[in-house]
C-alpha cells in the first residue's frame, strides 16, 4: 500500500492509504471535501521515499489544499443547480 498525504497551510492534515495499482490523486483546482469542509487542490508534489533497508524507493504524492470560504462555496453550489427552462423560443430546423 502507498499513501497520499494531504496538507493545508503548512501542516499535514492526514495521510490516506491507496492501492499501488491505482492511486487516486485529485487534480489541481478540484474540490475535495475533508470533514464536511470544502478544500481546493492548489498543488500536487511527488516525493520518492526510501522503503525499508533496501534501496527501494516509493513515490508518494503530497496534495496541497486551500480552504474555500462558506460564501464562495454556496455560490458554486448555486451555479451547479439546474435552472428551470422558462418560455423557450420555438425550435426551428
């Protein structure tokens, strides 16, 4: 198993275990929910760390996050809500 580390404002939030065959690393500008709080991914760094006594190294990503304030998050949710189609013009072929 490998780990993905999540950091915010200079401190490590948590470390998640992922499968080596398919590690899940969020993309930059993606929104991640941590303890029901929205965070935006601003950077992803990959670090090679030594594993055990051998010279084997494992690549571990560190995902850097920034918190999203409540007002901005509500605006994002409103933009994603489907709107009612009022009086639409007739369809012409």
